[in-house]
């Protein structure tokens, strides 16, 4: 059954899929809101992204395939589902599998699962905790975004990639571990995690992308590894309780707005290798009293130290060519 085959057939109430079908394409029954029942043949080995999204009249079903690569498919946006048990043997949870299942408060993922797709649990606003099996090596983009009741989560040590916005908006998350194999903190990964108080970034991470910790307003402590070479725009913007931070010697650029509105920041070191300080980098850091800009810095962006009302001394290096 091809891509978007019955998409938007809102008057369709039932359908029989022949036994010979082996694949159901992405969005195949998307927004078939009157569909009340469907039987998935045993021979089906693949169900595409959001194949049953918006099928609001369908009862929650486990769509498990016994042949080929096992996958867990879901009727997305199912607001009345509160608890789900995924069968043992399932190896993959597809993209958007539980997208906006806003009543879901409990889920048990079996150890057989090795892959969790992007947006899999996005918008599950009542989910308080979740186990990620040890075999999972990658967390997709926006996987837990908007899980605003999530208080704790343990990321397996085998995880090497955390996709952008993976935990954005998890406003009750108080702490999280980042495995040693992770090399980059992606865009908006922890943006809006306003209850996060401390975090340790492991050695080996080379970049903190834009808005990675934007709005982490209770973050008071962060450990940054010596392996870091770049800090993206607004990486720590709005971390209003952060009092100090040590930037590693390998960093060469501080992105625009990197420490925007870090109003409790009293001290910061700028390494010798930095050549650029982006626009609004230290905007409204009103507790900052002094700063040393090293030789080698050639550019300081617009409003870089705007409203740093506590700043009493600053040195301007001879290498500077643009303010």
C-alpha cells in the first residue's frame, strides 16, 4: 500500500487489507477519522511513518509484525490512551509512534528495543518516567520534546547521538546523564528544561550547538570538557542562575547570544584561542564585574556586553579590528 494511499478519506469506516500485502506506506491512512477497525496481515513487515495518524475512531492497537524487522506502530494523537505495554521481541519504535498521546502516563519498553524514532514521544505531557533499553544507541530528533511531566530519565551508556530538541520543553526534568560516547550536544536539546540544576558534559564532546541549554533558568552548575571547540548561538541563553563557567582552551568562537541574560554570571574566562565574540554574547550579564579579552580576538559583535551594568573594567586587545 503506497505513500498517502488513503490519506484524508475521512468517510472511510472499514477496510480489508489482503494477505499478500507486505508493506503499508507512510501516511497511508492518515486522517481517516471514521475508520473504526483494521486488520494488519501477518505478512506485513513494514508500516511507514504516521500511517494511522489521526485515525481517531480506531481503538489503540499493537501493530506488531512477526516477519522481517519487527517494528512498533501506533495510531498517533490518541489522547485517551493512558497506559501502553509494548510486547517483548519488538526491536523498533517508529517515528511519531506516540506523538501527542497526551493522556499517556505509563509505558514499559522491552529490552529488545534498539531503535526509537524521531518524535516518538513528543507531546506526551503526562508521562512522568520512561526506561530506555540498554541496546538503544541513538535518540532521535524531538523524541521526548514537550514531555513536560517527565522528572527523570536514564540514557544508556551505549548512546552516541542525541538528536536536536530531543528533550526540549521537559520542564520538570531535574537531572540527566549524558553518556561518554556522545560527541555533540545538538540544537535545542535541553532548551526549556527549566528545572535542570546541574549537568556534566562528558569528555569527547566537541561542540555545544545553538540554544542547547536555552531557558534552563535553574541551572547553577555545568561541567564543560576540555575537548570542546565551539559554543553555538544562545547555547546558554537565559540560564539566569548560572554564576560561573569555565570555557576550555580549545574554544575559538563564542556564538551570538551564547550567555544572553545570564544575569547571575559573576565571572567567566575567555580562552587565548578565541578570535570572535558574537553579537549579544554577554547581553544583560549584569553581575559580571570584569572581563579579560585575550590577544587574538579580532571581532566583538553588536551588543556583546549590552546592559552589563556591573562591569567596572575591561581590556581591549590590540588584535581587535571590529567592535
